[in-house]
C-alpha cells in the first residue's frame, strides 16, 4: 500500500547457540566455538562438529561476532555493513567453512545430526533444542555474549486473494491468545500477543520463559540489508557471496 509492505505479526524467536552438554560440561559463552578452529572441552577439535545456517541472512550472525571481536571496524548494525566491514565478516565465514559439518536448513536433519553424526554446536531455534531435550538428548542452549539474531514471522494477504474476508478472519483467529500460545508450544517460538504466554495449557506457565521471551530487547531481528545509496552492501550481494562460501569459494 503506497509502496509499503504490511503484514500481521505471527510468532518470533531467537537464534541461539545449541550445544551438547557432554562435550561442554560448562556452557560455552561465545560464538567462537563455531567460528574459530579450536579444541573443545572434550579435547577434540571442533572441525567437522559444528554447523551454520544455510541462509544468506546468517552473515548477520557472523557480523555480530565480528562486531564484538573487532570493535575497531565500528559495526553498529549487523544488517548495515560497509564494504570494509562486510569483507571482514566474509573472511570469518570463509575460515569457518572448513569447520562445518553441514549448513543446516531442515530442523529434523539438524536434530538427527546432533543425535547421530557427532555435531556438538550450532546456531538453532528453540524448537530443535526443546524437541531434543524431550527425547532425553544431552543438549541445551545459551545466549552468547556477542548477542544473537532472531526472526519474526508475518502473515501477509496476497494482492489478488480470492477470499480476502476469509483471510482476514484467519489472521484475527491467529492472533487469539490460545492459538498464539498453542503455536508457540508446538514450534518452540514465542507469541506476538503476550497474553498467549498464559492462555495455553500446552505451553504451560514457564513456556515463554523457556523459549526466550526475556531476550526480546537483546535480539538483532532479521531485516533485509539495503544499500541506502551505496553506503551499505545490499542483500543481493549477501546472497551471491554466501552461496559461494557454502560452496567453498
């Protein structure tokens, strides 16, 4: 409408560091366990035992790490990177490639990798951690000192929707507290309607706290990187370069 995109908020969540509690008796406090080659507390290298998300937006996760470890670059927003800042972030990601067991996308595959393939640390959503813990697997999540990125899903109406009234009714229903809480319980996400935290027996009284509700103000939520007149590297470059990095280039 008027050149702007509108949508109905649906659910949100953080991208946390998920780790194997047998490998890390003490929770790791930094993303460096997935970005920098090192021996982990069990005495073995992290090479081939860590994962990274397979979307170009993961560049922002690396940017948070670079922001903390190379403050001289002056990164203030992980989605607004100058060419110099961007190249420093790509350097970290290229070095990370040799450590990666798999660039994950499918949550079920990632969960299997933690159970069966020796993966011990990765970015992940609360959903994977909650599901693995429910199976008795030795996993936990932590909010690293460098900070985390996060996502917020939005429901949008197609411009040529055949049944817009029905669509709006669905949106209204999706925002009712019990539905919000039930979805959060199923996915391991968080309600955009705070009342949803108390309206779902499935979610329980501590469900929102477990899924990261208190992290909201500390999350760098996903947003599309734009050039702003050439000041910053646009998302089209992020896409091209991250595909190359995943391919080992």
